[in-house]
C-alpha cells in the first residue's frame, strides 16, 4: 500500500470527543462504507483511585495553567524504516489495553477525551456539549479522525485556536490498529505494518498542517490495537492512548447513564466520550456529571498536561 498523503488544509481548529464503565458496553465510532470504518461500540476496563475526601472543593473556574511548551520531537522514521523494523514481528495481544498503550495517568486530574469519528453519520458536532465545557471551563482532548476534519475544516480550525482544547489523532480511515488485519465490531483493521503507518501518519500530517504542532496522542478507530501496532505508534513518536471510563458507549447511552458513568471518574482516570453526535445523550449527561465532580473537588486537564511525551 502506498503512502497516504493527507490533503492540506488552511486554518486551524480543534475537535472533541471522548470511555470506561460497564464491562462489555461498546463504544460507537463512525460508519464506513467499503474500505472505510463504521460506527462501533466499545467495552471498557474499570479502574479508579478515589479523590481524597479531605481535599478542599475547588472553584468551578479551573486554575490558570502554565503556558504550554512544544516538546522537542525527533523526526519520525520513514514508512520503509518502519516496515524493515517491524515487518517480522508477530503480535501476541489484541484489545483495548495491550502492552504499550496508556489507559490512565499518575496525575490527580481527570482527563476528558472526546472522539470525532467522521464517516457517514459521524461528521456532526455537538455544540451543546462544547458550550457546557466552555461554561464550566473544563478542558478536553479532542481525538479527530481525518474524515471528520475534511468534513469540518472551519470548525477544526476554530477548535485548534481554543486554548481549552487540544487536538489528537484518531486515525486516517478510523480502523482498528493491527498488523494482521484483525477486526473489531465488524470493522476490518489495518492489514500490515505499512497500513499501520498510513493510518497513523496520514492524519498526523493533516493535524500538524492545521495546528502547527505535532500531535502527541493517538487512538485508533474502535480503540483496538495489537501490541506490535502499539509499538509502531510509539516508534513514530505518538503515545497510544485509551481510557478507563467509557462515558457514553459510543454516544449510545441515555443522559442518566452518561452522568452515572462519567460520575465514577477519579484521580488519573481517562474518560472517553463523543462530540460528533448531536442529539445523543452525551451532552445532557456531561452537563449533569461535570458540575457534581467539580463540587466534589475533581480537577480536569488535557492529556498533554498529565501524560509525558
């Protein structure tokens, strides 16, 4: 498979999206036609650390953050170098949490991550959800798929300029990340090392063109990896990130369920939800859960603040 060249885009913007809770609950992404990924629903592992009950409750207004500094990133290997280095490796793990992926942080903060998956039926934007985050001053990391970016160039540029958000890589065609073509939720994964490179680096180029920064975090379509694909992602200078809290079941949960699942978040948890599905229960559920968590003393931060690169 030849190298993917992501179309150049003018302007900036950032996206939203966001998973743990019920075992076996799935997380939906986006739909795909032949050769592209479609909407899925993912289960999620549960893990949490309780917030210190003696800690004082913070104000609804988050404290000012120190200026962000762009870390030095070495030039990533070429596709040919990646194929030579990883082509003979055989994966031994497949799932949401495999060797090399990051599911939580060591920080006190909760990291809210929101996915925008693109594809048929997946290119919307939940402005109600974004309005809630801005009103409460809750930062989020937005994982954007290249198809969503192409459908929303002006919105992507707007989000990229908003300091409350950071943009992250949700893949080029929204595929599970595999070197053997394994599938998740009926969506065929990348079939070899070369396609893993294309899935990661095609969207890296698009996001860097929009933001002027090298994206530091990656989550594949369906959030499924094998351990070799996770190692390739790290070798390319991008941290493969998943989650501990499945906040909205791929934008399928009712508001009360979203509120209950997100309300379980504690120190170091990474929450996944979606902001590309206006009309789902995600916005209303987060509008219930986030004020309660803030009242309990929870603090929120973007992934770039809680995970080392």
